[in-house]
């Protein structure tokens, strides 16, 4: 799962470096979007996957002074 977190951290950083933190702050990110519509792992695996993404999000927000919106956070924006 740590590789999933590192992958997401790299994607967040790339988006901010390419498009700027103001633009990226307008985007709504998903943790997982599977073509079949369902995650086929266990609830525990999805919780682990989600935790890695949120930890990556926090690291990038701190490093870049950016805002990354995930899931229902759009309601708080």
C-alpha cells in the first residue's frame, strides 16, 4: 500500500507543478475510480488504500502550501 501512497503523492505534486496550486485547488480528486464501478478488495484493504492517499495528500499540501479536495470535502470548500 505504501507504493500506492507514493504514486498518489507523485501525481499530486506533478499536477501542482504543471497547473499551479490555485488551479489544482478547484479539482475534486477520487481515491479510487474503477471501470467496473466497484473495488474488489476487502473493506480493510480499501481503508488502508484510503489512508495512504490521505497521508500523501497531507504531505503535498504541507510541502506546497496547496489545497487538494478529496471526496466529500467539496462541501466544505
